[in-house]
């Protein structure tokens, strides 16, 4: 029943990490692991491999390797979907219009510097948690069979 997801506080919002974590916990999530890390551009490219070739990829790499980030494993019932709701839309301008209480509305700057990341599926949560916490024991991913 409990689901895990990977949250990242991106370089533009690390200064706001305490406030962001307060909102996360007040929204019913448990923080089960946390680490601060400064990625190389190569590691950032590896993490965001699915976006390779998109026009914003180079920007995203230099932004995500431009300073430390905080990777957090969150647990809650329905954690993946609920964390994406709490983050708000990718574009903070859009977030401020439609979801003014969301984290990107409150802390995001633009489409790249949008303060936080969240896994978009069970499979990516599993991959992304392992990326930052390779020793963590996770449930097998259901195959649907
Ligand atoms: P994130 O949820 O971490 O997943 C991919 C990231 O790429 C996204 O947040 C943004 O930071 C960035 N991104 C997505 N779309 C765009 C875009 N159109 N222009 C610039 N950056 C983008």
C-alpha cells in the first residue's frame, strides 16, 4: 500500500530546502532517506537520459550539475501521483496561475529552474531511487501478469 517516490530539490531551491521539507511533511509524506550531492554533467545526463536530444537537454544538464541538489525518498499511500500534484506543473508561471499553493508556484523560477523533481511512474521511481540510493531494498516492480 505504501508507495515510494524520488523527490529532488534542485540547485535553484536548495536555499529553500527547510521550508520545502516542512510542506512535504505537512502534506503527509514520510522522508525515508535523504542525501545532498553535487552531480557531474555526465551524472545529470545519465539521470535525465530519457530527455536526451530534446532542445532543453543541454540547459537541463548544466543547471542540474551547477550546484548541489538534495535527493529525497518519500513514502506515502499514492506517493508518486500525490508528490507530482504537490509539485505542480513543470512551468512555474503556469503553476502560479492554476495551482498557487504548489511548490513550483512558490519556489520555481522558470521551466528549467523549477525547484523540484518527482518520478512520473512506478518504474521511474524504482530507477531513480536506485540511482541515488543503490543500497535501498525495493519491492519488485509489478509486471501486470
Ligand atoms: P523535471 O520534472 O525534473 O523533468 C525534466 C525537466 O526538464 C523538467 O523538470 C524541467 O526542469 C526541464 N524541462 C522540461 N520541459 C522543459 C522545457 N520546455 N524547457 C526547459 N526545460 C524543461
